[in-house]
């Protein structure tokens, strides 16, 4: 089945808005085994929209159109859909009622121009939007089935997931039960993980498991998309592949599915009734900014100290003057921070930065130390890649070292991103 | 002149990579008065690329193609460009030499497959790439001029700026000297600023000044694009508009052009030989993470303390037990932080959060205090919009209050984002 996406709207066409809707839709389709073949971006202009619909309907079996369902005069999707299909716009009384109710529940009266959002092409099948006033719909234009979705990301995401993808899967004849199992790892590059996992899909003897990756430094997401007759069939296919993947990636898996590394760290601290004090230098508050805002963190993330100056850190923690960053300095800082905050765990991240201007070979030596009442441990890694890159890597290395420590794993396993 | 953009590559088509290249190119063109009329996204597939080139060449006067200039087998742009133009690929000996030199200077030998990057359509005009091995080029396909650019953002940005835009301006007949003056503001919404600045373009009596906006909460960027015969002409047109814009937006302008709010704050502290201590609660390190990493911050950003718990902050600063957040509590915390770090300025951001789960009406009352040896001042604002929204707003409000204080402006001017 050939699928296209048309993104509409002057904001997207002029680049005022980065087109994250396109990548979201395309990834979601990819995840269930459907491929997008062509994307089109056009503005709020009648002739251009008509031409885009006409071209796509001649090439594709299914087309997702995003945007243009709002109440203002430059929202043209219903009008042009009707024109392209050669039908009239008619009032969907049911949707009008839904909208009036939507406003009423918020203590407001529906403005008259919202009525336009209930005018749908006469042959349209309504696609529900439980979180907004833009009504989605589907209809045939030429040989292609068109699915019209709202431009507001939250509304689009829900409609694509609940309304569009099930219909596309039904039309494609693909098995409709899909599960996407995701693993987040840190420390191994994409090509390394690809090599480590070679042949793993074959462990599902009847097939149905597809391996994929998405790298967003410093993390890598490894995805197993499983297709089956029902949940039990999927579980049977996934189990051997998942077990082997866990074996091969082992300690490098930092989180799964919707989990985050910082969430996993916080949960591990919560489980051991622990609490945390953090000292950061070059990472400048990035570690605190990932942990402290999490729900429930107020009871666990006791205190963060940020300074670029070791003398300042010594003063804040009532330590004697500190030497250059080193494993023992980092351990002393972590322990002092832990004691000062009365926390179960102290985490310190110190860096010896290279001299000179920022450049691609710019690097630093990172010292991560973790202190508990049973003593302190540390790990050292040299990273290159420019200031921002090293900063991202240092924050990730530190959070991952804490995760490993909390999970009883070795904290100093060599990673692909460190240089000797 | 009708311009189109074609983005190529499976990474972009499948959504693995968010298409920031498209929005960057489109904005850059918009900034000089050129408009993109149509965007196409296709994968690394010969027939699809050919069809995309063919369609665009029939519609447009100029087409920018992005991606597909790399050394691997799925980089197809040169090959399909030659096919679409009906010409052969020939070796560009000059570019081959450039590439060999590029590798040599990095102490490496050029791999044989990079030779492919020097094979250009015989009629191609070379577009220089000073920062990579992907050679850009231009040629006619049908009635349209095609400009081929690399997919690597850093290389694309430079080539579009230095090679493509000047050629497009020359072809368009638009005056080629352009200046883009940008103002960043905080506290006024886009429609409010739009109304405040109504008619401002008319102050350039001969025209040539275009006003535009780009909102990225919590900041708003206001742009003046000026077109003229030469630099002096541009200066003459811009001066009255710029002066009036400064008058109307006044204290709400936080930075200009490539400046950032945090950079402006750091510079102001540097100028008064000042230094800073920061205490954050709900903002969780976001303020530190914006200030501390800046070049030169190590001497100015003395110390940041992050905790979600007021008792913890009191303990860290050796203060008696603190009540609920209030103006006086915030002032006491800012002063204690300033003293503890021996800094000239102390900044404290405390929040009283609403109860209950996160939701769109979720809000908080933010207390920002600034202490110096001459005493402390504070400002209070209630903001709504969900946890992340309030957190972003609180960090911005605090940095802006510090900027205002350092610049001798009132820190408590009412903003559009606060609710009574």
C-alpha cells in the first residue's frame, strides 16, 4: 500500500514551525510496518492545496493530510477536500453539538466562526477528536483514501494513533495486532549495537519481528516491532528475541519503553528509600534539571550544587582547598555533599577541560564519583567532540554511573564514546 | 519567482530525523524576501527522485534539493540530476583534489568511495562547500534552476547562505543587499506586539522594511528585514523604524540579533565586575543550566543551589526554618546565597505550586528576589499552563528580572503571561 503525507499551513511552509508532525506520523506508521513514500508541504492556498490533493490521489492508495481544520478563514482543508472529491460541504449536526458542549464545559460560549469546523464533505466518514474542536474525517479522492487530521500536535497524535493507523492497517491487509518494544541504551554506538544484534530477528522462528534504531546522542533507542494474530501470538514471538537482546546489550540498557534514565534513577532511589545530593561543575545544572522536576523528586532529590569553580565547591561544602579534579577529589566532594544534605547517595561530576577554543576535537576528562555511607567509588572517562557534546556526555555518564551503582552493576564498563 | 524545496533521504522520509533543514532553508529565504511555494520529501529511490525533480521543474523557477551528495550507494542526487537534465556525470578534477587535501590535512587517506562525490553532471556549476566533502552544484532541469545542497546541517547552512541565496536574489531581480535586524522580547504575546508595532514599517518613507515574528515561548523574536541599494541605504531606511520599535517595546527587549538573555545577563554582570549566586526550587536547575555553561561564566556564576524543599535550602544556607514562599522569604534566601558565595548578586526563585495533578490550568505563584549589598528587591507573578509551562516561565521571569535589575529598569512591570 502506497501512503503519502501532505502537511498544510503557511507556518510550516515558511519554516516558522519546524515540521515535527511529519516525522511523528511517519515514525508511527513505520513502527507498525507501514511506509510513507512521499511527503508534500504546501501553504494555505486554494489552488496549491487542490493540486497537491490531485497529485497525491493519482499516486497513492492512502493519504494523510495534516492541518487546515481550524475555525479561521485560512483553514481550507474541508473546502478543498469537498472540491477535490466533487461533493458539497454539509453541516455535521452531531459535531456541532459536540463543539458547543466542549465550550460550555469550559464556561465559554462557542464563537460563531467555529461552526465552520462542523462543515464536512457530504461523503466524509468522521474521525473522532476527543481533545479538540477540529473534526477529523476520511473520504475517497480518486483512487486514494484521504485522512484529514488536525495540525495541533496533541490532537493529531491521538487521532493518528486511534483512528488513522487502525484504518490503514485494515486496508493494508497487514496483521493488525502490533506491539512495539523499545530499549534505551547508553554507551554503545548505533553501528556497534547493530552488529551486536545481528540475526536476532531470526529467533522468532515464524518471523514477524522487525529490528530498528533511532539515535539521539547520547542515547540510542532499539526497537522491536512485533506483528501477530493476537497478544499471545505476539508474546510468543517477542519472548526469545527480547531475552537475547537483553543478554547481548546487558548492562547498557538504561531504560525501556516510556521510561527515562533519570526516571529509572529516581525509582531506584525510591525503592531503597534513598535520597540524593548532586555536585556539578561543567555540566552546569543539567543533571539537576533532569532529576529535580520529576514528580516525587522533592522528597528524593535533596540538594544540587552547581559551580564551575572547585574553590567555590570546597567553600560550599566546607572542604579544605581542592586540587585538580581527580578520582579522589571527586569522591571527597561526593561524600561531603552527601553528608551536608543528609542524603543516602552523593553524586559528583568534575571535569578537567582541554585548553583553548571550542572545536570538534575539544575534549575533557570526566570524573564521576558516587558516595554512600559504605564508601565512595569513581570512574574516569575522556571524551571529545566539542564543549556541548562533552557536556551532554558527562551528564549522561554520571546519571548512568548512578543507575549502575543502584542496580549493583559495574560502574566503569568501557563505552564507545570514551577515548583512551 | 516560484521556489520549491525537495528534501531527500530515507532518514527524513521515515521521520527518524526531524526535518529542521527544511524550516531553516525556508526561514532564510523568507528573511530575504523570497518565498517557498512547495516542499517535497522523498526517500533514496531513483524513480521517486526523478519524478520529484520532473514535477518541480515543471512548476518552479528555482528548486533547492537537500541531501544525497554523500559517498555511499544510497546517495543519488548527482546521478538523478544528470539523468533529469539528460547529461553525463563527469569527474570534477578540482573537487577531487580538494577532497584529497581535506583528508590529508586530517592525517587520513581518502577512501575510494569518496571519489563519487566529485562526479558532477557535465553542465553543473559548482557550489563551494568549505566545510565538508559534499560538493554542491547548480544546473537547469527543464525551465527551472536546481541547486543541490548537502544534508549535513552545518554544510547546508553555509552553502545556502553563501552560495544559493545570492544566486536566487540575482535571478529574482530583488535588491541584493539585505539586512535582518532581530529583537528578542519577553513578557508580551505575539498578537500584543503585532498591535503595538502597527504601522511601524511605514516609517521607512520609501518602503523596503518588512516586519515579521517568530514565537518560541517564553520568548518572541521580532524581525525587521531591510532591503536596499547598499549598506548606507539600508541604514537610512532601518534607523527610524528601529528607533520607534525600541521606543514601543522598551524594557521588554531582552536581547538583540544573536544575543541570548543569559548572555546579556552575564555580560551585564561582567561589566559591573559582579558575580552571582542562584537558588532554584521548582525550576530545578534550568537557570543554572543556561548561565553556567557560557564561556567566561566560571568567574561570574559562583554557585547555584537546587532543591525542591525549602527546609533543604534553609539548611544549605544556614538560615532558620523558612515559611511558605513569600517575597520576604525569597529576599532572605537571595541575600543568604549571595553572602555564602561572596557574590555581588544573589537570585532566588521560589514557587508556591497549585495542588493536584498536572493539567492545562495548573499553575503556581512565583517569587523572584534579587539581593545585592544595597538590599533586596522582589517580584511576584502567578502563571498558569501546566507544570512544564510554568517552569519555563519561572526561569525566564527570574533571568529577566535580573537583567532588568542590572540595567536599572523596573523589575515588576506587568507581563501578558501573568494572571491576577
